[in-house]
C-alpha cells in the first residue's frame, strides 16, 4: 500500500492531449508532464526512474527535469533512454532540496504514445548497487562480487560509477542502432537485388596486417569479411611473424575455405607499415580498403562502397562513419563524420576507419612508410591526397566499420602513444612543407593527436575595414570599439561605425570624440533597421581589401584574434572566416553555423561550456563549415563584391550572414571556422528579442525566403551528419536519421 501510495502521478500540463487509457498525443514541440508525489515529497539523492512505454508511433526521447533552489528556480536535466516500447530504467542523482519534477516525453509534435506505470524510487547505496548489478553481464557480476568479498570498496565504487556513466552514454545509441542500423532479412534481400543491378562491380581488396591478435577476435574479423553481401572482394593478409602459433593455424584455415583470401607469412617482424606493404603486394583489386586484424565490418559495408563507386566512377578516396565495439560486440561511441572537410582532417584524422583508396594511386605513393608506425595511416592519407583533388573524395554517412577497443586489446598506437604523436607531427610537417611552407604544425594542448595548423600572415599586412553597426547603446559600443582600436595587435585597420539613428546625447558626443582618430569613420545610414543595408553601405566606404563585420556588443579577449582571422582569410580559395564567441557566462555562443537546425540554421554547441570538447572536438578545432555568424566575420572585399554583398530586400535582420556565406560557397570559396580567434558576444543586446507581432512575421518571411532560396543545402549540410539531430544544437542523434539508404530507393 505504501509503495502504491508513493507512486508518482504524471499530469499533462503542456502540449499534450489525453485520449484515455494512458494514451497521449503531443500537440506541440514542448509536451510536459508534471511529476507529483502523492505520499511524501522528494528529498534528493540517488533515485531510480521507471517509465513503462506501452507503445509509441515514433521513438520517444524523454527528459526528466528536477527543479530545486529556494524558489525552485534552478534546474537539472536527465536524458532517459530512447524507446518505442518497453520499460525505461535509469538511476540519477536528484539535487538536494528538489522541489518538483517534470517529464518531457518527446520534442516532436504529433507523436501518439501510451504510458503504463511510472515510478521515481529514491534509493540508498544498497539500492543503487542492486540497480547496477542488474545491468552487469555475468563476468562483470563475478568481478563485483569478488571485490565485495575482498573488501575492495574502491574498486566497487569505480565499477558502479563507470557502469552508470556507460549506461548513460550508451542507451541512446543502442536504441538508435536497434531502430535504424540493424538490417532485416528484407533489407538484405533488397541489397542483394541492388548488387545484381550494379553494372560494373569493382574488385575491392581488403588489406589486413596481422600480428598476434587474440584468435577469437581474428576469427570475428575474418568472419565479418566472409559475411559480406557484396561478393567481389579479395582479402589480402600479411602475418608479421606472429609469435602465437594459433594465429598461423587460423589464417591457413580461412585461406583454405575461400580462394578470395590470400595470406603472406613474413619471416621477420617489421611492424605495421612493412606488413601492410606486404599485403598490398597481393592486391589485384581496383580499390584497397584498410582493416585491422581484430575489427569488424557490417554485412553491407562493401556493398555501400561499391554503390558509391558506381555513382561516382572518378572517386579516388572513400571514407565512412565508424563506431567502437567491446569484447562482447556491443557497439558504442559512433563517430558520424562530415563530408570532405580538409581543415578538420588536418586537425584530426577523420578518414581513419574505413578508408578505401584507388589502387593505382596507392602504387604511386609507394604504400606505407616504415618509421611512421602509429600514424602510418595518417601519413599515408596525407601523401595520397596530394595525388587527387577534393571532388574525388567521398564520404558514406553510414557506420561501416566497428573498431574493437577495450582494456587488454592493444595496437601500436595504444602501446606507443608518444611515438604515435611524434610520427603524426612528422607526417603533417612534411605535408605542409610541400603545400604551405609558411604554415606551422602545433599540437592541441591536452589532446595528443589533435593539431592546430597556424597559418602565416601575408608579408605585407592587408588593410582590414572593421564595420560596426549601432544604434545608441554606448555602454556596449564603447567596449567594442576600445577593443578593436586598443586591444588588437593588428596595425593596418580602420573602424567604420555605422550609425543607424542614434539619438542619445552621450552617443553623439562619443561619435564627435572619435572623429579625431584617423582610423575611425562614422557612416550615417537613415531608415529602419536593416542589418544588410547597414553593412552594404559601410562596405562602399571601406578602403580595406578585407571586410570585418563586427557586432557592437563584441568584447576582445586576446589581442591576436584579428591576426588569426586575417591569416585564414588571406589564403587562396578562402572566402570568409568566423570566430569562436562566448556569452558573458563563459558558455559558447558561436562555434560555427549548422544548416537545417530548427528548420533553417542555428549555432552548434550553443550554451556548451567554453572549454567543452563537444562532439569529437568540433568546437575546439579549425574546420570547413557551411556558414559563420556576422557577429564577427572576415570576408575578402573582392569576394563580397563578387557575390553581391548582403541581401537588403529579403533578409533585413535574420539569416543574412548565412545567406552571404552560402553565396560565397556557391561561388567556389571555402568558409572557415577558427577557435583560435576568441571574443565575447552579448547576443542581441542592442536590439532585444523578437517579441512583437511584426518581428514574428518578419522572421517567418525570412525563414520562408531561406528555405525557398537554399532548399537543397539547408536539407543537406555537407559539414553536419544526416545521422545527427536538427531539433537541438547538441549534436545528438537523429530519430530518424536523414541518411539515404540506397537499397530502399527505386
């Protein structure tokens, strides 16, 4: 009776329609249940949440919010496992003084779902231990019991903590895999039918260097190749004088069972580069796919590679998405990559697994270089790229490679991390000695294997015209102008203050005081606020070869911000460069624009902590990107004029910077985001929020214009994976993904 009385009640309070018998429909994008405790209030501490989802027509992505503080004004959020059916269970630490809970079942309108029983059960240490025990497999349970019996409480705490963290990180991806990345018999039948329709079926040679893998996982790797639905493959194995005799037994067994498997046994150990080259000597195929000796391929991997080759016969290099698998073949930590992104590749090896290379060019590179072990694939890719061009590099947005990694599984790079970093820098140094001799390769602090390519400024500094539109708000304008003039270590600049109807005496007096500085121009532009027009008019008065668009609420952090941006925008082929911007509370305001977010575009990683690594380092690494914000953006004056500047007619306030960037990209230039130009930005402080009916209508019109003007690119941002969400800025998974499945296409 007590348990029943303490069961929380879910009461729909927003964007939910009750249809009886536990059935609900979300009527908006923010459906909410109030979670009330009928017997006694929540007290804080560890709790286990259970929600029985009887069914959902679309996957639910529930989030539990806990409100606390003196007036319940603070909030903590907990994302629950994604599901369409079944019991959701999750342990979470409720904050002390928790006053109320709220459950948001989904973030999508029009979703019908039915809920059964729900509970929020506060537990002590024993209850938490029992919850974790249920999550463990049999071997993990045995280890936990041994640690308890031996009084090794530190190990018990560590295991409990790690399991809770892995449960939190892995449940969403597990649900995603089950829903969207698990092939059905119907899928396999459709793929086999598509394979028969491929006119030219290239021979794909898989190169696998082998040295002392655990036989169990070597067999799994070989079996994953044998199970490929695409039949026209060759497996080229070079055993690098493994000392485990069972390895030779396994390799000979598999070579006997399928003539497509060829094995070379090296007499001496030469490490991974030499072994890979021996395997390459066996290659007969038009393309080479690289695979490690204990990893695995999904059954449709080579089919999708062959399909990509059939659609793009001139392709030279293909890379795919990847994830990791543990000793029990459980998938986790998926890396959903961008389409070809050279600047991001220089910062980290995004090709990695699985890379597929045209054999004729591999021969020209002379394969892998001895002495670059640990980063041999990075060095190989860098040298290969000099033999092709960006249009011949393709990305397949599907997880086609499972990288086996868990404690006890070793590779050269994991056993020799320092040497791997050294060889990666050597490879990058040699590459840039050929393609950009003035560039310097520097490691990213605290992240070995990630890199900053520091570009050099032109010998003669180009004039930069910094354009700052404003209407009064002298308090923020003065900070911005002082930062540009006195806290920026770039000598050849001018500042154009674009005055749009300032009327306050203090502001007008400030303008008068600035007229004595030869670096400053005051450009008066009459009429209603039109951001595009203000910047276009100022650009006519600018004498710089580089235009800098800067909001009046920017605050300089480091003096070298402009030098970094000029060095980037001065490179051949670069049209615009954007900076990394922070709110005053030290969270990210801008780290690049992602197209398609919330329908048109938004800032990825917005509100994340300033120092966040984010999604595979994206906020902290230089990269190609579709658009950047004009709150701090540099554009070549020639490029700006070539594309016609900002759109004054259709985009007076919003999306004008995104539109400008898309026009620049359409003209063949790159857009670069650099995290090494850092500034504060108090977003929209000078204009306020879009609250009036007229502003809401204008925003709707501008959104409609963007969708009509750029429908394809907004729907398919090349620098954002179709497997990631467009309903949030957090790089979460998309439910469902937008990646096309060619075997389902007519």
